[in-house]
């Protein structure tokens, strides 16, 4: 799946769950000059896991991304704490002196 399709999926889910006061989250997309080695898409082929181990994913991309976005929306306080820098400070205080 191309990266841009993933971004569109995320923004469409956000538009449905938490609409902006004006416009769409897609309005935030900006295009930049590509760089050498830039991945246009990522792919995982789980057929070998299924064939050799009998494992099959419980979620499709569509159901998994919907659940993931929902979790982040429902846990906004946790997201704020982690992105505020407080989590990094806690990690540095508790683990910073370990070798």
C-alpha cells in the first residue's frame, strides 16, 4: 500500500471521528522533493507465517488502523503526556544512568 494511501486513510478516519472546524485533515498534506532511497510503500507478506506456523493476522489493515486511531483518540491524555516531554524526563531520571 502506498504511503499516501495510508495518510489518506488516517485523515479520513480523523475527519469522521474528530472533524476540524474548517476543512479536512488532508489539507495538512504537503509534498516535498523526493530523496534517494525514499520508500514509497511498505509491504508485509504474512503467507510464510501462515504456511509454516499456521498463524493468521486477526485484523486487516482497515480494521486495525480504525482501532488504532480510535485508541489514540480515546487516550488523548496519555498521548499528551508522552508527547509533552514529561515521559522523556521520567525515562531519563529512571533509566538515564544505566549502562
